[in-house]
């Protein structure tokens, strides 16, 4: 992650504090939030100070390490289990959160003495975060081959640096391609209702120096009809065993448009996003968020009402794109057809 020519990670454990980029303040201000207790870390995930599949997975891992550091010897196991459940309950859709918490919990439970368990928790959480960054860098190297010089790319929401510990998933191949000299242009949709495309992805691409244009969500079909989109690449919050993908609401519509116009549609995600215990997309739990996110837009001084205050709103945070609409899934070990994903996971 390059901000002002300086490298950052989205989230880190510093002593017993978890430090994260405060994503709700972007693009107006680049600030950090520090949490001193796992309950504060859980709140940061819930209120979306930190968001994105890999980033909340690492934050959950660090949050559980934080809980282990602060748990009493007398009730160590009980307090750690409560923290694990509390962190898991923050957001129901992203598989990385559950996987990150499970990884650290297993390390804690492998030690009988609280002092050793605390050390194991910190080491496991850091290992998880480092692996997330390496996986995303590898996704970039594999995925870059999909984007030749002059390619025009559409993406959705934010699956870049901010959504993972570093590099990102959907944007990582674009960063790699850009850094080796390929000229790309990215169409960034605003991604209502929270505007992650407008507020985060456009900001990221600007920091990296990647050519891009911000568009309203409803513009992309017209661009495709004008042959101005060559590829689509998005991230994922959970991938089912059959290759169905849950991602930010609006991804399904984008996939349908891409299919109708004969445009390759790719999903980029590390294996930690894959859920082999979920047979198909209908079984993925879909988070529903506050109606106020639809009624309001986030400004530099807080939310601004942009709709009738009396209107009811429905605000699912994610939708499911069927495997049949997906050209390929880019992972840290290669690019796979959705129908072959389960076979690849076992190899």
C-alpha cells in the first residue's frame, strides 16, 4: 500500500493495541484508529472502520490475540472463547473473518498454559496477516496476465489495498500490470450505498497513479455497449464449493451485463475466502445493514440525507453471482474455472 510514497499496511498489532486505517474518513483524511480491547476491535469491524474480506480477517485474528493478551489466567479459556464468538458475530458473510479467528483460536488451544497461549496467539495472528499480504501479491502476479497493454477494466466496490492487509485481490493484478509498464484504464463505479468505489478505490488508484474514471453505478452497461470495457474483475467475500461467489451488492448485475456483452468476468480472492463447507451460493448468509446507509451519503462532516426520510429501505450488503457467469477465479496458486475450484482446493 503506497500513500504519499510511503508503504503502509491496512491493519497491524502493536503491543496490545490493534492499529488500522480509519476507512470511514477516506478520501477526506488519511487517519488511523487504535483499539485497546477486543470489544473495541469488534466494534471497528462492525461499524466498518475496517472493511474488506482480508482486512477484517486479519483484524479478527489480531482481535483474538488481543483478547488472549488481556484474558485472566483464572478464566483464560472462557474469556478467549467469548472473544472469538464476539468477533465472529460482527459480520456474517465474509469467510476470511471466520477463518482468521479460527486460525488463532487453534493456536491458543494448542497450548495448556496461558502464558504460552498468549505468545502463540500473537505469533499466529501475525502469521495470518503476513500470509494474507503474500497471497494477494501472488494473486497480482497470476492475474496480471489477464490485462494486456491498453486494456480497459471495470471493477466494483473496493478489493484493493484497503480490503486486505496489503496489495488487495481484484486490484492487485492491475497494480502489478501497471508497475511493469502496461497502460490500463479502470472504470470505477461508485458502489452505492456506502460508495466504496468512489471513496476508496478511486483514491487508491490515484495514489498508485493508475488511470481511472469514476462513474455512476448505472453507467457501466452503456460503456459495455460502446465496446469500452475489455475485462471485469471483482473481489469476493465468500466463495461456495461450486464456485458461486458472494460479493458486494451489485456484483451480480455487473456479471449479467458482462455475460450479455461477451466480456470476461473474473473474481480474485485468496483461498481463505473459499468455504468448502458451503455447497452453493444459496447457503451463504447475506448481511443486511441499516436503512440509513441508503437514505444517506457519507460526507466529510458525516452522513447527509439524500432521500425521503419517511421511505423504507432495503439494504443487503452482498449478493451472489452464480458460477456460470464467472470466467475464472484468480487465486494465489493460479487461475481456475469455477467448476474446477473444489478440485483445485484439494490438490
